[in-house]
């Protein structure tokens, strides 16, 4: 009972701190001084993450005696050990690029940090904190190019303060770096599209960002490849018609992205992505990730059998299975459901406004935000093809893009460009409540079989 009260208190404090900082910093935008805005967002995100790092570090060491979320069983422990081994190897034999980079991208990046600094967990977490703080100005840059400075400031501020983005920045997982790389791909791709071939620096930056994405999570290249293809052929606000060189660039980039997608699908390397979308859609089996995770804690084996269910239960379960993409319902991955409840309220608030942006936008707004929508949809499909065992952190990469959509709706609603929708909000919250109740009942019934 005491632990529950402490958890609820912590959840209330998280939400109160988020709301207070958001309301305090929202009117402090400088409309024309973009560099000052980006620096302010970076420093704010950095300070918030440093404070959170101290709090999370104390919580981890007092709760499980290690600086890792799941102790020795988690990927963060494995990343640290592999990176420390690389740093020690490079210290003795000199730097060498790993032969299998596409599956060890984060270990290599972390190893470089350890090699330069020190192979300690705190150094690695400080690196993640720095990268996490960079997400806010990167989102500001992208949203400013798409929608203007007010939406950019709101989106960047939300990314600097959003509790899940802050939380995962304080841990040794690759999702923070992957999220920053995904945003950077669209930023550099948009710069290339606006200036065409004369802007040569945008070309290596785009290629480098795609390379980082592929080294961290290979199937995410499919997502950004498709988004870049769309980004290359759509026109944003106020953009003039282009000449022959830029028209050719718009034709070549989508074709190259399609060729890359075809190669990855035909390559055996894609097999590391999981069982495949057809197996998932074919209802051959349902991965009840709560049961898989609990079984993983009880066995030393890394292979855990998926649960086979009857066809009617498969159909029902498949309908509700995507719910964890949007909410941490019934999850115990971060210590307690009560603590995550606070973040979920913030997330549902953002998700509702993102849906308002999709439903209320005209054709021009839809075209502008189409690459962002592709990243969101592609991330959701990518999580489905990999199974749901890692859903709690893999969905981190969609947060900034949903936040950008939500920021657009928040600004337009505040300006009364779009009317407030209390009935739609009531329907959304009521519907989510019903889904959560049904989902948890289904989860308990399935696990108890």
C-alpha cells in the first residue's frame, strides 16, 4: 500500500512538473531568432535530462542494485559489456570498424565514446542524455521547415519535456540515438529537396543519417527510405516550381529509395527483423509479450515459445494487440504501472491532438505532413513485424513525429483557426478507457491459460 501511494505520488509529480515547465516556457519563443530558440530547447532538454539521470540512477541502484533497467538480463547491460570490450580492444590494437556493423551500430558508437572517455556506465548514459537533448532542436528545425516557427517551438518544447523521451535518454538503449537519426534524415532530406544538387553538404549528411539508422535498426531504413521518396516529390508551403536539375533529383531519389527497399526485402539480412508481416497478419500465432517477458525472467534460455491460441481468440486478440503501441496498458516493464500512468495521460493528450491534426487538416496540410505520417505508420508496422516483446521502447522512435502533429493542432486550436472539440475529446477518452479495460481482461485471460 505504501509503495502504491509512493508510485501514485511520483506519477502526479511527473505530470505536474511537465505541465509547469511547458506552461512556463511556451510563451518564451523568439519568432525570428531560430538559433536562439534551438539553443534554448537544447539547454532545457539537457538540464531536464541531467536531473532525471540522477533520479533514475538512484532509483535503479536502490531497486535492483544495478545501473541497468532489467539488471543483467536487459539489452542495456549487453550494450555496455560489448562497448567496453570494443574500447579495451581498440586501446590495445587500435581502432577497427566491426565487420558486422549493421547489427552492432550502437555498441560501436558507445565503444567510441568509451574509447575516448572511459568505459563506465555513467559515461554511456551521459552520451545518451546529450543525444536526447539534441532531439528537441532537431524537431524544431524540421517542424519549422514544414509548418513555421510557432509549431516548431511547441513541438521542440514538448520533445524537450516529454517524460518517456526524457526517461529513455537516461538509460543505455539505442532508441534515443535512433530517434535522433530518424529526425535528422528528414531534416537533411528536406534541405536537399529545397536546394537541389547545388547544396552538396546535404547529400553526405542525408547518407550518413541513413547509415546510422541502418546500423541501429535495419528495418527502419525502409521507413525513412519511403519517407524520403515522398519528401522528394511533394512541395511545401511557398516553394516555387523547380528546374530540370531539381526535377531530376526528385525523380532519382524516389527510385533509389524503391531500389533500396527491394534489395532489403530480397536480402537475407532482413530476416533479423522478425517473423515477417505476413506471418503477423496471417494470425499464425499471437505473441503475448507480457507472458514472453515473464517467461524470459524465469529461464536462462533466450528462446521463448510463443503462445498458440484458438482461431476465435486469435481474432479478438489481434484486434486489441496494437493497443500497447499507443499506451503502456498492463505493463510492468518500468517498475510499476502507477508511475507510467502519469506519462500515459500526457501521451494520450498528445495522441488526441495528433488525431485532430490528421482529421482537420486540409489537403495542403496533409501533403506537408505526409512524410511524418509515413514514419509513424512505418514504425508501427516495424514493431508489429518484430513482435511485441520490445514494444515498450521501440515505439520511442515515433514519439517526436506524433508530437509534431500534436503541436500543429495545439497551435491552430489556440489561435482559434480550428474549433475546440470537447465532444470528440470525451469520445476519445471514453473509448480509450473501454479499450484498456477489455485489453487487460483479455491479457489476464490469455496469460492464465
